[in-house]
């Protein structure tokens, strides 16, 4: 699986979130290095699952919007259709 790369600002924010989670939920201190190592592990091993889920969700939303647009186009064409005898 590919490794998702974060900017330094994103990495800093994610490390803070990991450290906060470990402190609050596990009552353990997580150092900067360990948090970055854990972040690298998650981005390498499970990041693609989250990324792919995001793509699937986006595709679902876009498909629904396109279906709606297609229906509107069809209705518009039907409105201007000339009667035939």
C-alpha cells in the first residue's frame, strides 16, 4: 500500500491528536517520535482504506448529482419536444 504523505503542519496536528488520545483514553504519554512513528504506520498500513472509502463516498455523491442533472435534462427536452401527428 502506498504511504500517504502529510505536510509538516498536518503531521504536527495529527501528532498532537494522537498524543491527546493516548493521554485521555489510555492514560499514557506518547512522545513526539513515537507519535510520528505510529502516524507513519497508520498512513502506510490503513491509510489507503480511508482514502478509498473517501473516493467511494465522493463517487456515490457525484453519481447521484449526475443522475439528478440527467433527469432535469430529460425533463427539459421533453418540455420542448414538438408534437407529431
